[in-house]
């Protein structure tokens, strides 16, 4: 049995020898770099327009840097393994501002709902850019992150699995539509070697996946699952499962992963959140597109902070705004832009659709595989 604890916190650590085994040997890009950019920005516009239409969102500006003391930055996991880039700023100040580059806009968005006056059923969408310096840099993890980070005000009566599932279906409709849009732009993307996405997602709870593959670690369970069901939404990520581990660690202060729900056959389960994963036919691996969920209430925030040993966060402004019901109940998520472009444009590496830093060792491996990393 693999060590289940080893892959709970995000992408983990690998080696470039392993990456060399992962990257395809027979890769032939379907689009030139120029065509890739044309398709990319076409898909970007399509998704932003249709995501806003489906979820009733408006595009807004989003911060690249935030004040450390605000507690607004996304810490990603609750084990402290990934920390933000920090720097002092403010020439001439007696005490410079302790600034952080965002790792995601998860917490900022919920506060922004109030700033932009979003009533129930209204929300915001952002073209978010971030830095996550503590990633192992491989074919689908980069220090540079771009997301459609979105958030929507909801009522207490909408904090349920039916509303969550409807929102997920709407997002999938947009992603599937974007694939068809890209294929209309460049017909060579409709290639028998790379089957199109299914029209519908398969919905399954993390506890059910554990029952299917009890001896496998989380990533291996996901890989086995999406080879059978090529596009899935996994409910309930963060709650401790029957084997004593969560499916994956989740931060304690945004998604609600403790609320009790029911399985399809009526058994008690937990969590109003989850991830969309697909099978990537180019890399022949699991491919995560989005993480999302219904957000915490004052009660579930306290429960999750206590469970994760992070009660020291409770006095930060963001957490106090939740505790005092000063910001709306909401649902939200982050859809990886480069991840989506990579998938829909049939690319083997994130570096084909985004410009960032990569180790020379990885660039050499890519060159050997006919993968043209942008620089």
C-alpha cells in the first residue's frame, strides 16, 4: 500500500526523472504557437462571457498583492506547506506595509461581494493572477497561476447539495461549450486521437471512491476513477474519511467540508465542496480543472478551525467578518485558466499556453519531446 499521507497536500514533490517518464514520447502539437494564442484568447473570451451568463456574474478587478495582516490571502492547504511571496512596500513610511502576493483570491472574493453590492443570486468573476512558489514545477504545475476566480451570494436555503450540483453542471456546460468553440476555430483540434469531453459529468463522493479503491492513495484513486469515468466531480474534499485521512487537505476558512450531507443511497457523508477532474488524453494522466464549494458559516468556520488546529486565525479581519455575519453567505471557486487551455488545445505542457519560469532540466526534457515551451 502506498503512503496515503504523502499526497494529501496539493501537488507534492517528484523528480525530473519521473517527469521525463510522464511526458509523451510521440507528441505532435495540433496548433502552432501563433494558432495557440489565437485559440487561447478566443476560448478565454468565450468562457468569461458564458460563465458570467450561466452564474449571473460580473467581471471585476482583483488584487495581485494584499496586506499580510488582513488574513485575506489564500493559504491553500491547512498544513502550512505552501507560503506566499512576501515583501515590504511603501517608500517613506515609518513602518512599511507587509505585502503578500496572492496565492488565490478565494477569501478576497467573498468580502468583495459586499463591496460590489451583490444581492442573493448575483456574483463576481475575476481574471486572477497569482504566484505559488512552493510547487514542484512539472508539466501541469507552475509557479505562475491564472484562474477565473468567481464568487456568488447565496441564501441560507441554497446551502445544499442540489444547489451545489446545479452550479457545477452550469460550469461544465461552459467548459464543454468552450471546447466546441475551439474546435470550430481550428478543426484540427477535433482529432480521433484525443476524444472530446463528455457532455455530462459523473458525480461521486470522496467516501465512495475510497470504498471502490480502499488500498490506494488519493491520486491513485483519482487516476483509476477517471480512466473509467473521464470527467468527474468529487464531493466532500477535506473531511476525514473512513481510513482516517481526508481525500485531500483543504484550508479551514473558505470551503465548507464539515456539513453533513447524504449519499445517493442515504448514508451520512460530509462536505459541500469538491473538484472537477478529467482524463487528459495527451498526457494520459489525471487533470484537475477547478476546485469550488459552498463557503463556511460562522459555525462551520469554528468547527473547521478547531479540527485543523488553526484557532489562532480567528481574530483576523476576514475571519471576524464571517463570525459577525458582515459578509454574505456564498458559493465560489477557481477555474484554472492555463489548465483549461492546455486541455482544450490538446497540449502536453502548461508552458505551451503560459509564459513563466521553468528549470533548465525541464526545458531540456520538453525540447526532446517536441514540446515548445514559451519563453
